[in-house]
C-alpha cells in the first residue's frame, strides 16, 4: 500500500468560513467603534501594494488566488483586514457589557476545546486523523495551536485579574486551558510569546496581583518539562529541534537575499515556495535538504517584506506602531486589576489583555508565519485595541452614504467568501476520501472523489496537483494494469495542474515522473533540468535525473550526475545504490561492488 502524504491544515476552509461569517455579521451589527482614519488608509495602501506585487509577480494567478495549504492570496488577505475592521466595529469604546461577556465566553470555550484535543494527542490518542508528528489539535498545526493559546491567554489573563463572580471563573478557566495549550504545543516560539504576554500583564498589575501571573508562568513551565514532546524540543534533546534552529537561520539568510533581489514589489503572496529555491546554496542542501521545502520565511517581518517588498513592510510597520502606541496608552491609563463591574472598565480590561496577547503573538510569529487559523483573531483583537468611538449620527452627514456602501461591500465580499469557503471545505472532505481510497488501491473511486472536489473547487489548481501527485505515488509503487491506470490518471491531472500553475516545481516533478513511467526518458530529463535551472544543487532532483539518464542509456552522464549527488549529500546511500546499478550496466563489477558496499555502510544503523 502506498503512503500518500497529506497536509497539516485540514480545516483551513472551515476556519475561513467561520471568519467570513463573523465579518459579514459585523457589517450588519451596530457600530460600537471604528478604526482610526490613518489605519484605514494604511490598510487600503497595503492592499494596493500587495495587489500590485501579485499582478507583477512570476505567478500572478497563484498570488491572487493563494497557494495551498494556507491560501493567503488577495481574498484571504482582504479577510484579515476585514477582521480588523470587525474587531473595531464590535469591540470599540461603545461596547456594552454583555458583548464583553460574550467575547469572554467565546474565547474560553475555544480554549477549552483546543486544550482537550491537545491533551488527548499528547496522551497518544488521535481523535482527529493526522500524518504529522505534532498534529496541532483543532488548528491542524502545532505552531498555530501555540500561537492561539498565547492570544487567548493574554486576553483572558487580564479579564481573570479584573472581573468578579462568574465572569472571573470563566476567564480563569479560559486562561488555564489556553496556557495548557501553549505548553502542549511544543512550540518554543509560543512559549516565548506566552512569557512576553505575561510580562506585559505583570507590568500592568499591582505587586500583589503579579503573584497570579508568575504562578501561571510557573505552571506552564512545569507542564512543559513534564510533557515529553515539549521537554525534548525546549531542552534541545530532540534532533529535530536542533535541526529546526539551524534550518531557520539559513532560511532567514536566504529570505533576506530574496528580498534584496525584489526590494520594491516583492514576489507576491503565495510564491515563496518556488521563489526561494533560487537562493538555496550548497550549505542549505547539506544542512537542511529538500525534504520539507518552506512555503514561508517563518518570520512575519520577512514574510511581509518578501510578499510586497519594502513598501509593504513600511505600511505594516506603521500599523504595528499605531497599535503599539494605542496599547501603551491603555496600559498607562487603565489598571486591569481593579475589581469593578463598570462596563467601560470591563472593556478596558479586555483590550489591555488583547494588547498583551497581540504582543506575545507577534513575538511567536518572529519564528513562524501567519495562517487563517489565528491571523483573523489577531486582526480582530488589534482592531479592538485601535478602535475609536463611533461617529455620532449628527456628525456623519454626507459620509453616512459612503459608510453604508462600505458596509454593503464588506458584507457582500464576506458572503461570497463564505460560500466559496463552505464549498471548498466540502471539497477537502472529498480530497481526503480520495487519498484514502487511492492508498487502498481503489483508483476508480478515488478518481470520482477527486472530480467531485474539482467541481466544488474549480478555481483551485491545488486539487489537480494533489490528485496528480497521489496517482504518481501509486504508479511508482504498483505494477501491471494498476500501474498503467494510475499513470494515465496522473497524466490527466498533472496536465490540468501544469496549465494553471506552470511554474510549480512539484507539478513539474510529477510530470517528469509520468514521462519516466511511460518510458519517455528524454522528456523526463528535460523537465528535471528545468527544475534544476532554478535550484541546481537540489540532491533529490539530481538523483532522479541521474536515474532517468541511466534508464535512457546515458550511463557515463548518469554516473557523473550521481557523483554530483554524492558531493552534495555524502551521507545518503541512495546515489551509491544507483551508481552500483550504473557500473554493472557498464560491465564494471569492481566499481559496482565498491559502490554497493558504500551504500550498505551508509545505510547500516
């Protein structure tokens, strides 16, 4: 049975549907606040710069629609901005106490739900299927899980210190669940962000109340050291944890080089995966390798700069500055630990906590990237921090018509995105079923499910790319009629994907596999050389090229290519195994035996 890799973000479209519905409802609700005019214009400018970078980038279609698995194209980025607008509108200075209570309950319930699944996963139970080492609870990604915990723990932490009665209990439960989520996520970035958020809350609290904040940090530290997976990553005893640090540093260096090559307009959203390969050098290939190619810079500052260049970075930096200034004024003005039922004071406590959570979240994303799972919530909390009092009806005048049109446009856009997200979420179920059926050998049923998914998500080339890759994996592992059927199905889907996303490296590799399976070795080699034109030191692609050259009878050329793989990746036994085959075909048993012995030595435990 073939093993077909899946993705981490299992619920990305479900998340987008929920957030789209929330923004749409906000457009219909009574305004309790508004974004400052400067922030509004900065958001408009940022979107314009991003749209320009998308249109002028190497792959405008991917940049506009967004690439799997996060789909952060123009519609989703617009949703992020809409979430900030909704946060200001619903949680502004005019927010009634019942709305603060509703927000408190919503965050607490979310934290508990995520923490329960995270605890089950830590105990070895997996109520939600996943093929990743750190499944990430309801977020589908462990780093997202930790980042969400930081956001909620910071926001509710301030509430727990200031509310009384049932409200204090609800907030305390939410803080406990969110803190547990951070600890169990095994995300070192989230742990650092949690500590930063706790420091901000501590600074805003009287000395007597800081004991509770310190206690929360100690509790998270204890759970971190008790949970085996988290302890291994924090202490560095996990080889993966050490490799992640080195890989992250190299990735940041290469991203800086990429930004230097595109300083004015960036590369556009969704194009990082293929663009960064041009910056890979020998050190990257030897220390990181091509096994898990990055689709983001794993640093939100570098991510912004790579998408829209220095202009977008300046715009986002200005928004962050305004948010930080508003949050700092809140910290100086309000004491979140004063026990009161006064509605303005309750909102002040909520927004102070939101600011602490946002700062912690920003610190966590210095080592990660934005996703639809957490960014809309962060944007909404940022909108609440920035919110100004809504304009009085008498002062709006002629602007009321403009504001009505804006609300209509936001609501309509959210409704369209909601419908598309729901359809895409159902398509995701079809894709998961198709992958399972393909792995079990039922190719006809898998094909039917893929077609259903394509009809639901006609705009998304990732459906065809996923189907093509799945059938390629099957064809490479089977023989006879099953292999021929899988090859034909793969060829059909890969052809569709290539027509939509011609610059995709993975699709090009899958097409090369189809050509190889059909015996068209020269065409396969040409496709592989096209991929190597951007990343000439990729050992995995070079290895495949060497094999194809050998299959085509170019034995000397194949041997030279495989020896280049040995130079790049000297610890891998695979090129030596293939070299042994090439030498045997060249009727050189001595070198064949030496190559096979080397492969056996490198493969030995």
